[in-house]
C-alpha cells in the first residue's frame, strides 16, 4: 500500500476514535448530571423533617435524666410529681388562669421558690392554703377561702394553679425548695404537613429568618436561624410579658421627665406628672413601639430588676442564646436568634394573647376604662390590618436594621387552622421579605 495512503488512513482512524471518545464523554457527562439532579430531588423529597424543641419537650429531658420534678400540665389539667423518672403523684387541677383576662398561667421551666402553709392573695383578697411559689405572681395552692372561712368558687384562677385541699397537702409535703417546676401550656399536636416537592425560595434580603408552626414546631423554612443578631424593639414583647406577670396591671405609674429623657423617644401621648394605669401603657408600647412607655413600665419594678427578670425568663422558655441589655431595644446589645424568638412568639401566643390583640389595636377592655382605646396611634406593625394576622411586633435601629415577628393564621384544604410564626432579622425590606415568605408558605403547604 502506498505509504501516503497508510498515513492518511491512520489519521482518519485517529480522528474517528477521538470523535467517538469525545461523544461518549459528552453523553455520559450529561447522564451523570441528570443522575445528580434526580438524586437531589429525591433527597429533597425524603429530607428529614425539622421540628423545633418546645416547652413540652423539656419533660422527656428531665425524665431521661431521672431528675425529680413537678409537672403542671395545663393541657391535661394534671399536676404530676416525678421521682427517678417515674410518676410518684398525679392529681387533677381544679382551676388555672384565664387567658382572656391577663390571667394566663405562666409556662416554662421554673423551680419551687418557697412553701407557705397559708399565703395571702392581695389581688383576690383570699387565703391560699399550702401555697407553693414557683414564679412571679404564680403559686400552686389548695382551695382559696375568704377571711370568714368561706371558700372562693370560680371557674378560673387569677393565674395560679388550684388543687383540692386533700391533694395539695400531699404534694406540698413531697416537694422541696428548689424542685424544678415544669409548666406546660399546650401539648404539641400531631398535625402532618404534606411532603410535596418544594418550589425554590424567592430572594430574601434578611440575614436570618424562620417560618415555623407554633403548635407542633414544624419548620417550613429557615436561614441562619441560630445566628445572633441585634433585635431592636422586639425586646418590648419580653418587657410587656415580664410586667404583666409580676405587677398588678391596675396599678398606676406617674410619668416623669427622666423617663422621657432616658427613653430616647417622642411619645406625645404621655404627659409629665400624669398617672397612667400599667395596662394602658401597653398600647403605646406595642402599637407605636414607644421607648418612653417601656421606661415607664420598667420603673414600677425598677429598671435593673425588670431587666434581670427578662433575662431569667428567657432561660425559662428556651431562649438560651438571648441577652436583654435594656427594656426598650434601643441598645444594640439586645440580641437573640430567630430560633429563640420563635419561643417568645409561641409563649405570647399561648400565654399572653392579649398582647397580640393590642398590637393589632384591638380594644382590650380588662380592668375597665383605657384612655388609649380611642387614640389614633401610628401602628408600626405593618400588617395590623391583615385579617390573617394574629399579632406582631417590628423594630429598627441602625445596628439591627429592620426586624419583625408576625403570627399569621393559615387554613389547609381540610380547613385545619395552623398558626405560623414568621421571624425576620436584619433586613432592609421587612415588608417585602415577609410577603414573599408568606406567599411561598401558602403556595407550597396550603395551596399545593
């Protein structure tokens, strides 16, 4: 064969081989990419569901560690004493606080502060037999009676836990000072969210956010949920909680010039030397986010004492990465995480729902006349007119940028009502971010 033809044939063979090899490489590279995408979708469909730890989950921790503790279960209406991981005593609860009149019983993990065989309640003008004090204004006690010996008859307590005289004597003698007291406001429900293939999240400006179900802890979506950020006026939710649980809301506070100076605010509705009932001050505090009102409210217990109680309360309701540095949120050292703020949101929703009503500018008429019921405040809770909003709070300082907590009601195809918490931290576009997360949650979980 002609050497020239041989060389040409070899070149052709080499070219054919290279083309075939290149085509083969392209084909299998494309197939590999498809396989990876399919695996990612399958992994997304079968991804482990995330549930946040909540107050009811503390019980299993204490049981597994065989710690002796007292469980006050407001869902089951039972008081149970655990010893060595087992139930030692189990008694029915006769009465608890009324959520609709500021009397909701405080939930969380506390401890027995003191025991008194007979304690006097100045708010109700009754004696409380075998009183076990565990937090703030709250006791576990027997059947209350008036000075003349006649027993008080009522469906609800003022927030304390009422147990029969026979049962409280045994419980009283069985608990010691320092015994942990776990108060469960509401058990987690077993609602199951559909495991649909989820659409991608829209662009969210916030550095951290969390959308989760308040009744079972299911996380719909989250980002940097454990990172610590300045929270600004979201602080005021805890301020209001502490005041409502430690002070008689009918008491009066006199506005002073110092309160207004220290508050760094400009609340025109607060007049120097004027007396305001404590419950009235919740309106400027939670609607227009008044720093002056925060300072006034904290003055009753003392600012440092109020602040100490806020930080202690945070630990009691699983806000372990939260620090309160002042009572208004003006200080950038007020810091928390989206996950911690979910716990505060759940607490307000289950125990102090009237705070949400005030945030929507509803008329909360407990304790009679309130001069702020007709006041046209600038409501900084940007969705307060939305019918699906349960309540909310916003905040802003330069360090934190915009922050927000909102609770919205959603209904699924079976008309089941779900309460979702939206926590948004460090954003330039709070309203837009919230609306986008709301729309995404609605389309993916309630209108799939």
